């Protein structure tokens, strides 16, 4: 009898212990979920590598962004996914080369065109950052520039809410008629009309208002703040313009300087809101969609005084200044590596990184990005996949480029011994020619030693060159084979 009693007691204690373990597991799961960070992406438009004080600008004051860099991570080798806006945004949202999504250039307003460019939009089957994060409980918001569909705010094409944004306050492309008093914002499908103020401040107001509605929520949030600045048509607060006039070449340059600082001030207001409302455990990532616009490349670009810093090229180039942009990461309320990193990171990496941090599963499809969580811990991240860009309307001659480690290789596209014509879109009328075009006239640069891409070192390092050339040709073919081709009969 004593044995039976003792056995019963042991079984009860064991059961209680198991229940305690299960309870502890449940608590751990809750604790782990509670540790999901809020994630904020701050994205400028046409901000050059040299346009922040933290990245060497001698005049513009960007105190808030500089502080983010000083107390966080400054990335010197960060790349946008394309050297042009729509393509870059599609790549950022999906973690895939924009060519796979079929976004090869900026998306104009809807107008039927021979090359099917009017069909271009982020397609419904693309899986985006907010959609992935929503699977693990995130609330999501976009404020600012969308530019991922030719038919904006139309049922004819998917809109931001179709890609996981619970709330959106956006424009198709630029703020119009300028950054001052824009009249083309749409809020969750409803046109807003003219709003007094400047775009950067207006969208931060909207973000703060949305965050106010989330007070008391136990869910983490994903917030994309897509500034229109410093893309033309530029307009800036007069007090800031007056501040820079003595230091600028002319009023237009002063307006550009003021434009960038106004973004910095808007960022400062958002950071102050986080602090005032005790919003910590928040990962902030800052970058630009592409490099700086060329002064007077088109008639309205009279304020385009953006700087590439030490880089070669400008926006629309596949040289470094086209897509190598300033970037800062700062995790509020979390101990991370602090300092400068020279690791090669891309906006393609946002989706896999954010998914890992949030505990979400990756989409079951080809991704070109990789998680850089090791960078947050150690300041180091080693890519296993090279970065490749094919921009068929690039201003420079070599329109295809690849970076792997310290090395970058570039090549021309030739068709029947002539340069491949410049194109905005891959469609059934040109895909055969694009696939027949051959990569030629290669150049090789060591970016660690030559950030300006000033010396072709192909002959100096023949083994590296041959290895890079072989991989380059393979990777470009894989990208081209996986690129979306727009066919009107399939879209209408």
C-alpha cells in the first residue's frame, strides 16, 4: 500500500512538473512573441551617397540622422535594388530583383504604349514585407510615395492594401504640384485634396496619427515612411532656404539643401514621438531608393544638386552612384553592434532579415536577398549570393553589373555587333532580341581599393577576372530567364 501511495505521489508530482514545463513553454512563446521588434523603413527619393553630413556633405545639417548613425550602424556599402525609383521599390518590398517582378524602369502614369509599359505594376502574386509580417501579428502602414503601379488607386491593378498594408496614405509618384501644399495624396482609396505644409512633415504627421490609433495595442508594427524628398519638383520651407543661401551657389541649391534638412527634421519629430511614448524595441532602417538626379537632365531638374560623394555616376547609372546609397540602422531599445560596417548589404535583404527577426516564414519563391541579422550583432555580414543589376535604360554604356565581395564586374550588351537599343520594358516584342544580346567589353574593379571605379584591373588580376566573368554570365542568364515579360493578351 505504501508503495502504491508513493507511486501515486510521484506520478502527481511528475504530472505537475510536466504541466509547469508546458506552462513555461507557453510563457516562453509569449515572451518570444513580445520580443518581436517594431520595424520602420525610412526611404528617401533620389538622395545621393554624399547628401548627408554623416556621409561627408560639408554644408547640409542632418543632425537627427547623424545621431542615428553615431548611436547605431553606418553602412558604407549599401545598395538599392535598382538605379531608378519604381524598380527599386519593387525590389525592396519583395526581396527579389525587380526584373523578376517585371518592373524595369520608373512607372509613368497610365497611357497605352507599344512596349506594354502601361501594363506594368507590382503583380498580385508578389509577396511583400508587410504581407509576410502580417502572418505573425504585425500591423502595417505606408505613408508617402508608392510608385508601384501604372494605374494608381484603381481596381484595375493591385494597390498598397493588396500587398499587406492595413493603412496607406500615398501618392502615385511625386508630390504634386510640389512638396509644398501637395494635392495628390490618397488615403485608403479616398482622395484627400490639398494639404497645407511640406510633404516630409505631412507624411510624418500621418504616421504619428496612425501610431496614436495603435496606443495600447499588443501587436508590433511595420511602418514604411517613403519621403518624396529630395526628388523634383523641390519646395522647401523659406526659413531653411534663407539659412543656406549664404552657403549655396544660388537659390536653387539652397532649396535643395533645405529640402534634405527638412527630411531630417521630420525624422527627428518621429524619433521624438517614439521617445515621448516609450516606444522601444524598434528597428529603424534608413536609405534611399537610388542615387542623386543629374542637374538639368530634364527641364524640371533645376534644383537637382544632389552629390554622389566619391562615387562614379548618378541616378540611372549602373556605376556605383546609381544605386549605392547612404544607409543607417538603429535598433531603439536593443543592444547591437555600433559603428561603421563595410559589409555589402542590399535593400533586397530587408524581407528575409525582417522575417527572421519577427519569426515569420519566408515566401516559397526565389529570393535574391539574404538575412543580415549577423550584422546587427557583430557588424559583419558575408553574402553568399552576388548582387546583380540589369538596367536596360542606363545612361552609362555598361548596363549590366555584378558585385561579389570587393569586386565588381560590368559589361555592355551587344546585338548583332551593335549596342542593344535602350528599352524601358521587356515585352513580347523585344524579349527575343534581349535574350540574343551578348555581354561584352567587360571591366573589373576592386571597390575596396577603388571606390571611384577609376581603374579597370581585369588584366592585373586575370584569375579573378575570369572567375568573375564566368559567374557574371551565369548569373545574368539566370536573371534574364527569370524576368517577367509583359504580354498584352495576358493582361487585358
